[in-house]
C-alpha cells in the first residue's frame, strides 16, 4: 500500500487576531483562504494525511503550531529556499506519493521550482487541481 500525503501551499489570508501575539496555532486555525480551508476540510473528511507548505516554516503538519507571519513567496531568499527544499525532503521522504493541490493560475514560481527540486531529489510529487481527487 502506497503511503500518500496531500499538501497545498499557504495563503496570505490569515487570522489577524493572532498577528503580533506570538501565539502559536495549528494551520487549520491560522490560514483563512477559502480554497485552503476547503482543502483541509476535504482531507479531514477523508481521513488522509495532509500538510501545508509555508513560505516561512516549510512543511506544516496538522498538529504543528506556528506563529502568524507575513512572508510572500517572492521574498524567499536563495538560502531560505534551499532550507525549505531540505525541510520538504526531510519531512516528506517517508511518503511514496506527495499530491500537491494548486490552482494553476495562481501557482507561484517558487512552488513550481520547489516541486522541480524535490522531484530531482527523488520525491514522487503529483500536481492536482480538483479536491475530488483526494481519496
């Protein structure tokens, strides 16, 4: 049986009640963008492994708690990007399949580059665009 995880990238829309508080919360409480919330709900409903890729923290699993932050993918520096790639590989290499949910029209160049780099390091990443593919 293949071990699979579903992942999507973070969103700029976050719960501002946590801004500046240093309070750490799980990704389902921090990120408010509708597509991301739909992704989380579908994963929870199906009982599958899932995570969010954060431009600041890397791979964030449902149980991980992170602080509110503001980091646009275009502001990720080359050394930070290398760290994010390493984090992705380290945390997700135990999975046979990594399904990356995205909107092709809003898929930032950083995420395209990330997928390419982790594939080059042996990870099996599949891009998908419809929540109905989560099973």
